[in-house]
């Protein structure tokens, strides 16, 4: 089943948000807190919180970035 073009932006936002929120919360927590016994619980809580913050922001920002880059490349925008 193909992804409808209308859902490409939100799908990119969801996937990008998952990757960035989990990676950055892991690195930030590891550097600032260290690998304490409750690291996994703290990391999952931080990752979930940052995911909820980052995805709506990405849904708004990614289409604008895409249009900007396409304009700079001389490609038609929708």
C-alpha cells in the first residue's frame, strides 16, 4: 500500500521526531545524569516528553523547510 502524498509530511515528522527525541534524550541524560540504576525509566520518560513536544513542531516546520529548499533548487513547489 502506497502512502498518499498528503501524509508524506506528517510521516516524516513522526519518524524524524522519534529518532531525534530518543537519541537526544539518551545522550543528554547519559552526559548529565550518568548511567544510574533508574536510567532506563528516566530515559523513556524524557524521550516520551520530548517526542510530544517535537512532533507538533516538526509538523509545522518541515513543510516550510521543504518549500524553501525546493525554491532554492529551482523546483516547483506545491
